[in-house]
C-alpha cells in the first residue's frame, strides 16, 4: 500500500514517519514555533513529519476545560502554520459538514477515536479524497476496524491510516495490547501508534485527564519492535503548561530521544 501526503510517498512497511504537535491550538505563534522546531529535528533525523493540532477538543472532561479556537479560526491558524513552517497539516473533524472546508487546508483528515464508527462522518471525510487517519476507538476490538475501512472504501478512498491508542475498561485507565497492531497490519491501511494518548488516564483528575508519561518510551519501544508505519505524539515547548493533556505530553528534547530510539529499534528489527 502506497499513497502521497503533501507530495511525499508513504507506504506500508516503509520507514516510519512522525505526526506530532500540541494537543490543541493554543495560539498561532506556539503552533508555528513547535512546527518549525519539530520539522528541524525530523530533518536532521531523516524522518518525514506531519504537524498535528486540534481546533476544537469537543470531548474534554469538564465544561470549564479549554477547547481551542473553534473551526473557522482554527483552520485559518493551521493554514498559516502550513505556509510559514512549510509542513503538512493534520487535524480532526467532528461533523460531516466540516469535511469539505477542512480538506481545503488539511493534508490529512483525522477522525477522533470516540467518533470512529460514525458512518456519515467517515463517508463525507472519505469523499474529499484526502488521506484519513482514524483513531481506533478505546472501546473497539482491533478486528472490528475492518468495518471502518469498508465504510471509507465505499466512498472510493483507499488512503487509510489507523492509529492504536489503547483500550479502556473504565476506571480511568488505558491498556495497550500489541496484538491489536499485528491484527490491524493485515488490513489495507497504514498502522501507527499514539505514544502519548496511550498513557493517558481519562478523567483521572476528576475534571481533567491524568497521564503516566514515564511509560511513553517503553511503549514506543514495543510498538517499534512490533513494527508501525508512523508514530503519533503530543509535543509542547513547555508540557507542564500545556492547556490540554499536559500530563502525557512530550518536551522537544524527549521527542528527539524518542525518535532516535525508535529508529534504532526499527533498524535492528528489519536487519
């Protein structure tokens, strides 16, 4: 399987690429700053890079949580990030009627985990012809993802990416079963691993999610050993002050180390 993202060919079983950025758009300046710095890290490491950030976090724990700038302003900011940092852009949509306008800016349209089975959303996103990244629902068995792929393909789109982000059994925790990656690798899609959401503790702080960032590195090591097409991570210049998912967000320094470790494991496994 092979297709292009912003002119760059990505393929199943090829060298992994990176999708990374802040959880939510906090400001245009911050997004551009992070995009440029991560782009530089990836350039030096020989890794293809896609910037990600959400214009609206519609499923935050509390009504008081920061959600982002919203659809129209968020797309304007992402367009400027794309232009000024010179990077491909990924963001998520939540409603079918957002697909067409989002496709004018985004290089990859993302379907959030909690919405991964929403047929109308999947089909409208697929009709844009853009590559789609579907976050596997925390409630979904890996084999059931084949139904999602079928929905996307029914609209004539075969540019499909799946992201493993852990499974929830309630009680404010997520568990990663690496058998799921092996199962999804047999499907007609690229498969990636979400390094930071997988260590999230959903609602773990009552009015916000917690996280166990100390497990990011070992989980990425395991994912790299199993073999993934891309790594997905939330990154911030100052993780402690991030307005969303601070407890499971990487610093730029940690991201650089993570990429190097993943590269070394990928090389060893393929050798």
